[in-house]
């Protein structure tokens, strides 16, 4: 199967880094193209190999494809702003994390302090694999968490971390003018703004 690579952005890194990390960004203007489930599962495969504490792998993904009955259900917890553009995505996904794990050699489950952090690593793998395959993944915090738990049937013991819209980047014709103007890769803080050798520096307070 031929993979259509995403076109490189104009972003310029300060130091050498693979373009997959530099060029990944989160568009809202998706094309009408449907995503084959086998392609989507390739993104989940990348998430599968993320690191986690004690290899506990707390991440859980729920997904719905546009055109399926579940898709409208997945839209409902999103805030209105996100619903307006995310309804054009090829797939909607919710990333959950399991709050407890059973450590090696133990029989009783215990709270995992890093369940959200570890699931974030799986999300990063997912998003970068989508970019590598010529697709885009846009993570969203703008949704009603309690409503998501109810409509998705999420039991106690799991946190709903983020919602994700996946699709092929389009021309953004369905976006309002204000959003269309923002439909480009954003900048990032320089490395020196978040990296320090030694003890906590005063500049990190900003």
C-alpha cells in the first residue's frame, strides 16, 4: 500500500530533530475522505509501543468512523466550537487511561501515579504515526468529561483524557473565516525556555 507522506511545513528547528516531530500539527479543516480501519489501526499500533510505568499500558482508545451511528454519540460531549469542525473528521476517538495497575510480583492493584502521563505517550505515538502516514490527528480537551463517561459507558476506575479528531487535511472550506486564517502550523517556544542544566531556574516561573 502506498503511503502519502505529509508535506513538510516551514517550521525551522533550532537543533537537529526528525521532521516527523517538527512537521506534526493539528488542523481543523478535514477533507471528506474516509479513513480505512486498517490505516487507523496502524496508528493504534504505534500507540501500542509507547513506554509506560511497569509496562502497565494504561491507555484505552474508543473510536467511531464518520457515517456510523456511534459517530453522533461521540460528537455530543464536545463543546459546540469543537463540534462544528470535528463533525467533518473521518474518525472521532476518545483516549482513556486506567487509574490502577498490578505491579509485577503483586496481587493487589494500586493507584498508578503516571496513568495520564503514560497515556499521553501513547497519544504522541498515535499522532506522529498519523502524520507519517499523511493523515492528521487533532487532540481536544474541549469536551464535557462527565458527559463523555456517560455516553461512552466508561466505568469507574478510568479517566477520560482527551478527544481526538482524525482525517486527511483538506482546504478548510467548511471553516468560518476566523478559523481558516488559523489553519497553519503554530510556533513553539525556544528550547532554552523549557530546558535547564542544574537546579530550577527563575525563568521557569514565567
